[in-house]
C-alpha cells in the first residue's frame, strides 16, 4: 500500500472533476454539500488542502479536503471531507491521506486540525482515536440539518467534533504506531447504552451512573443496524443522551476500543472532576 498510490494536490480539470464524482459516489447523487472544482482549487491558494490519492494509471481513488482559518489568533484547519473508494477501504489509505494533510499543514505552521464525524461509525472512531490520536472537543446535535447523504439517512447528523493536535507528543506516538493505553479498570466500568452490563434496558428515564469511568457502547456496523427497523434510531437516541450528559458533567472521551472476545465497541469516558 505504501508505494501503490501517489498522493498530491488536485490541480488539473480531470483531477478536480474526478474528485466531485467520488463525492457523489461516496455520499450519493442527492448529496447537497458537494465541493465544486472551483472551490477545491481556490481553497489551496489560501492555505487549504485538496489532495488526491492516485493509482499508477492516474485514477483518483481517494481524497482529503479542508480549509484553513484563524482561531484565537492562531492558524487552524477544518478538515471537511475524506473519502476512499469502497473497494479500497480498510487498507490504510484514509490514514495515509490524513498523514499527508498533517505534513502539509505542519509546514504552514498549523498545529490543530478539526473535523466532525458520526460517533456511531465504529470504523471512523478507530481511525480517529487509535490511528491518528485525536481528542474530543464537543458533541453537536444535528450538525448538518437537511443533509441528504445516503450514509446518514435515517440517523440524523449528530457529530463529534474532534481536534487533532498534530504537533503534540501524543499524536507523534500514535501516528508512529504506538497503541493507546486503556485505563486498567476499564473492564469493570458500567456500559450506559443499549446493552447494559447489568442486563437492564436503557431508557430515557433510567439514571445514568456517576462512576469515575463509564463506557458508551456503539454498534460495530451502524449501517447494518439501521436496516433493522428502528434499531438505528434507538442507538442514536441513547448515545446522544449519554454523550451530552457526560460531556456536560465534565467527562472526557479519551479512548475507543473493540473488545476482542465479544466484538463489542466502546468509547471510554473518564471524569475530570472529583467524584
């Protein structure tokens, strides 16, 4: 994979149009948030990143796009889109695109990259927390109202906003291949979403535990789960309630992991306040 694809800025008309086509292929022809060729090109003139991964035959198979701006007097970047063709997913190409983005922005003296993603997408959670080393910033309900992506339909657009501190020691270790260490007591932490460890059914009336460490379970494959009646909406409702409650109570979402034995997927939340 390392030498199989070349990553470079999108420049030619053919490259820009191929990027628009890949957006539609990924998020559906009715997706209303597509970035046009003119903006893909213009954004690069003012510190943005619009880069593609290409095969030796010059076929675009993935891209990353974002824009730069100012936050509290410092340069920051908002990474707006990342996509890889379906047949090449789970092979590390998305990670390579993010590493390329990081190298470009470090050279521009940008040290923080923000982006949003659906916390129910376990594959993205693994990439973001375990392969890139992001930190949680906020949970936003219906961040993109009216969005008609085929991936998001039926679930709404609740999002995690995460910050990638690309110059930090933590990120340097993670991108070098170091595995994040889970808290030693994580296996004893209560699970507060659909499948509670005590067998109780989660409901809007249930009191959420106030343990120092809690786990919020998410499905291993939300796209499959949402095909089963209202199960996808139930996952959204109970995880939304948990994330909003704990983030407002001073908990930090610091880890994500998949249990090797059961295959269940969890975010680990730790209280930053005395219990």
